[in-house]
């Protein structure tokens, strides 16, 4: 959990902490809460009088320009969402902490639609051939079973059988996905306890899995620009092909809430999901 203290949020740490408790009550994912905490604390340090005393012009400058004036539209939109959510909560008449919302008229950045960026299959082949453990197992879980870093971080050996993998993902959501045979081969001999563990034997955090996994991909293996999440993109791309273009199957495999309301009424036969996983052209 991102620490919110007087050192990293000198003006607004108490109010930011209360807002994060509010988000936790609403069931927002820990990753979202950490991201919001980080961005709100950064703004609190950078703005002349801190976040809660900022005027609209100061917020615009802090959010849209950043330190070097080269902040991406996607990053800007993420910070804007954190700030607008914070002030909407802080000025809610039911429990108002502030009487002024400087974020009300913040300009909305134009964000281009996100596109899938799967790692190339030849890159994945090289990664799985040369990666060290335990990162190779993490990469298999991301590419063959479609796991997020947070799901890898929370995974225990007992959660994986030769047919199914039980996941605890974003927020409090849980799901079960079929286990790819290559994943089972990699984990069947592992000891009980966390799949991703610290030196003390405890569960690694999402950030530790992400940073360690990405460092090994980019610095040790030399695949610049490749990340753990792009391995998950590979899974989504080829599971879609293996499922005959059935987006609903991939939606369940990846644990997404969309794509459409109609999909809520469509049941997916478990055999079709298992066939999609078995049909992945994993390059090993």
C-alpha cells in the first residue's frame, strides 16, 4: 500500500488518507488506490500551497504540464480522474470537508483509444527459453493463463491444479481459469506457499512482481519495450483466435467486466474456455 504521510503529502495527508479509506469501502482495487495515492501526494508536494488549497489554474498547470511539460494524454487523464474523484468526495454535502471544488472545470484530455500490444511470438519464444526462475513461471502465468501481476502476486501453489487455477484479482473479484499444461509442468513441483515470494517467504506485492519481471525482461533478456502486461495481451490475442473469435470466452478468461451488457446473459461452457487455453500456440 502506498504510504500517505506528512513527508510525502505535507499539506493534505490526512484528507488523502480519508479519501483512500472511502475508496476501499467502495471496493476499489488496491492498484487503483495506490495509483491515486501516488498522484495525489505528488500534486500535494508540487503545488504552492498543496492540493486542498489549490486554485483551478494551479491544478491545470500541475495536472496537464507536469514537471517537464511532456506528460502523455493517458497519464494526464489518470491524474485528472484522481483529482476530480478526490474533490467530489471532499465537497460532498453529506460529509463536506471542503467548501470549494477547483477541479470542477478542469479540461478533459483527448486520449486515443488503447490498442492491443501483444509481444511478438518469436520474442515470447526467446523469453521462455532464456528467462530465469521464478520469472519464467510468472511469464508463463501471464502468457498461457492470462494473469495480471496482482494475480500472480496473490497466487499460492495450492491454487493451481492440473486443470484449473483459482485467482484473486483486482478489488475482491475472484475467478477460475483453465490451467495450461505448460503452467502445470512449471509449478507442479514447487513447494507450498506463494508462487511469487519475498526472501522472507511471504507473498511479493504486485509492484514487486511487476518491477522485477519487467527488469528481467528488459535488462537481463534485452527485450526493450516488453512488459509483463504485453504477455497478457499475447494471451488475449491468441485465445481469441483459438476460441474462434468468441470475445465472450476471452472476456471471462481475462476477468473483464465488459464488453457489453448483453454478454452478462451469455453463459460460456467451461469446455470452450479450456479448449481456448489448450489451443494457444505457446512457443515452447
